[in-house]
C-alpha cells in the first residue's frame, strides 16, 4: 500500500519494509522528515523501489534532475507548513478544509497521531471522518485511529470503525487487527477480544507475535487468566511462533497476578534455558509472584542473582521487594528498605508508604501505621489520597470510627480527585459512624462525578440501611445493585428478606429471594422455608406453591402442612389438584382434613365438578380414600355431580380400602 506506516510494538523487532507501486514515476515521500542527502545520493540501497517510465516522442521532456529535486523539496516544504498549521490552528475544521487538498495520506496520518498523542479526541475523530469522506485513508490511518480510540477510551466506536471497513483484505490486516484487539483488552473487554480474534482468523487473519502478546497481556487482570494464557501459548506454538523474551515477561506477570509462584519460577528457568537473558521486567514480575506468599528468602536470592548479572535494582524492583517484606511480616526490614528508597529518591510518591501502612494496619499495628502516615505528611510526599484511604480503612477496622470520619473530611478538604475506591472508603467510614448526612453527601458526589458504584458501594450501603432499620431503602438499593449486574451475598439477602417480611413487605421480600434464587450461587436450604412462611403470611399462595414445588426436599413437613392448609382454604381453585400432587410428591402423607377442605370448595362451586372428579380419581390411584364425613358430603350432592359416576368412584375407593385392610 502507498506509503503504508506500520504500528509495531517496540518490544518486537520486525523488518520495516516500505514498498511503492511499480507504476509510480516519481519517488514517494514516506515521511514528513526532509530527505537526507545520503538517501538522495545512494538510491541503489534505498528501501523504496522507484520505476521510471522510458520517454517517448509523444511525452513532454522531463525536467533535469536538479529541477525535479527543487520541485520535490518545495512540495515537501509546503506540505510541512500545512501540517503544522492544521495541528496548531485554533479553527481546526477551517484550516483542514483549506489545506487538506495538498496534504497526502501520510501527512494526514502524522496529524492524526499528533492529535492522539495530545489527547485531542474530538479533533482526532473529526480528522478521521474527513479523511474517510475524501478517500485519504490507509492501513496506518485505521490502525492509528483505532489504537487512540482505545486510549480515549471508546472501544465501541473502535468496533464500529472496524466493522465499517468494506475491503476484506484491509479488515484482516494484522496491524489493524492488533490495534483493535489492544483497544478491547485495554478497556477490559478481554472475552470480546478472544471472540473477535476467532472471527478474524476465520476470515483469513494470520496472527503474529504482537497479536498474542496483546492477548496475553489481557490475561493479567481477568478471572482464570492463567488457564486462558496457557491456551494462547499452545495456539501460538501450533502456528509456528516461538516463545520470546516479551512473551515470557507477560507470562510471569500473569502468574504473579494469579499468585502462582512455582509456575512463575518454572517459566523464568525455562526462559533462561532457551537462551533468553532476563531483564529488569522479568525479575520484577518473578519478585511480584514471591510477594503473594511473602517469600522473602527467595526474594533476597533473586535480587542477588539479578545484581550478579549486572542489573541494578530500579524503583519498581525495590518497591516490589518492600511488598515482599511487608507480606512476610518483616516490618523492621521494610522500614529500612523504605529509608533506602527515600535516600535514592524513589519514595517521592506514596506507594511504598502505602504498602507499609497497609501491612501494619492489617497486622493490628495501628499506632505504627499512624506513625508512617504522619511521616508521609511531614515529608510532603506526593499523594493522590490513597494513603488517606488506607488509614480510613484501618481506623474503621480498629473501631476508631470518629477518627475515620475526621480523616475522610480532611481528605475532602485537601483533594479534588476521586475514584470509586476512595469514595467507598469514605462511605464506609461515614456508615460505621452513623453519619447519615455525610453518607448522602458521598452518594451525591458519586452522581456529580459520574462515578459508577461497584459491588462494594452497594454492599456498604445495604448493610448500613439495614443497621438503621431503613429496610425499604435497603431494598431499593439492592434492586439497583441487581440491575447493575451485581449479586449481594446470601447472608445480607437473608437478613433483608427477614426484616422485609416482618414489616409486611412480602412482595419486596419475594423480589430479594428471586434475585438470589436466579443467581448462580448455591442457596442455604433454610432460606426456602423462611421464604415460604413469609409468603403464607402475605397470602401470596401461588408464589408459595412455586417455592414448595421447586424446593420440597428443603422444607419441613410442618411447614408444608401449613402451606397446604392455607392453599386449600384460600388458594386458586384451578391449582388445588396440582398442589395436592406436589405435596404428595414431596413425601408428605396428605391427611383427610386437606381433602375435606378441597372437596368442600369444589362442591360449593358446581362449575368445578370436573376438577372434583379428577381429584377423586387421583386419590384412588394413589391409595387415598375419603373419610365418612367427606363421603357423606359427596353423596348428599351426588345429584349435582352425577349419581352413577359418584357411586362408581366411591365403590372403587371402598374396594381399595377393604383390600388395604386385608393386607
């Protein structure tokens, strides 16, 4: 493709091949940089193939080489000025309409990249749309634009742009595909990226090393990421690709994120056996794997091995080592290492302090954690508020709710940067201290900043509302939680169901029960019977029937009898026979009182005589007979039901009764 620019992962070395069409009569300008004198004088070694047609008597004479060079330089200078003007113009659209005609695809691609690097997302989109409308796009245009959409972030728009490509050969271009996959992975759409890769391969894509590195990187933060990474490794080997240094580095990071220390060690050894020299990233990833178990002995050996190979531990490495010491409970060594980081200038931000504070507070050393926090403040360490978040949580765990609340207010006064983690921490502090006004303030803050609540947000609020006996508010919060795709834990659902039932909110209790019932979690068997009693009290007998039918083995016989009695008296008559059958199937022996209730209701409603006859036939088949009282009631009304038919049914029951007595 003319002037195609390739976006390549800097970690992967690929040959940079640039090819121009064979029919071109003049060299193609491949970048906005001035052509060097070396390239001009050494055309034999140029990577750009130039084919010049022979002159015929019908063609005008070509200008001499010196004139052509001046014209090319003049054209380049004009385009370079146009590029700068478009990039710097306060009226981008106007300058683009005026100068777009002299700009080539590669020039527009340069502007596109400039807008993306500066985060000018609106200008980026407008420029790409203009390029599409004027037919000035290339593979590099799509690749760069989709890549920047991933940073904006706008993965859905990137998918739309990709799906809008009509040329199938362009659509399976590996650079475009890699940009789209990277966009999806970057924005947490890993499963969608895997599905899309399969579609791309079916359409003819040949994945390269960058493709697999992109998807392997996505395995770091997803559930069951290690097993998915193994599938990708198996596939890339099947496709003839070799494991290389970058892939091993990503695999080590995947192992670390899944707390797989032994697997990480195995890959590290395998990488060295294959002749790859570990770099600082490999050592840091393996060290991070050690941190999950606080294995400081292996960590110290690894750092020594790295130093002996000529590598000097950097900020990331030493901070990770600090995390190992903290998780291993070596707080004194952690303090010494923190002092070393400070001396090296590696403790200018809050991360190492946060690691130590968090470890100390979770180990019950709240006073020591407070000292580290005060030190951080005295040294004016750069902080985004996470140190406050850790200490607020620590105060809440230690029961120091007033201190937690005060620190939350200090944070709000000092910082104007929030995310869901920080807001959840503040929310927890206010809830634990019973400060309803501040709780509502945090919720309004979330709305104002368009920060979506997560599972923890809802969980904190529901527990707080239950504690304050605001059960309907807790219910509405749980409804909202469910609509956002989060499922509350069973204990919290059970508590809310009980209190809703107690206050007479029977339908709301049923709604919470169904939220839990239709989730993929295993429910406590006792909850079904608890729900049954609430439904009976609320006279929601049809719903109670569903609970009994689906969970009879988890419900006691006294509870089933209570339900059956209520249903025979007040339930839907069209379901009486179905309820009888469900109760019988549960193993409960139906007593004569229930039959008498049902038969009495049928006789009172003459239009239901068919249901009565069906019930009597079913009773005979299951070994049930009516008692004398019910028999007399039936005979008294046999003229309505049909004397001969009733006599026949009762005769069968009498014979069966004699047979049973004789046995």
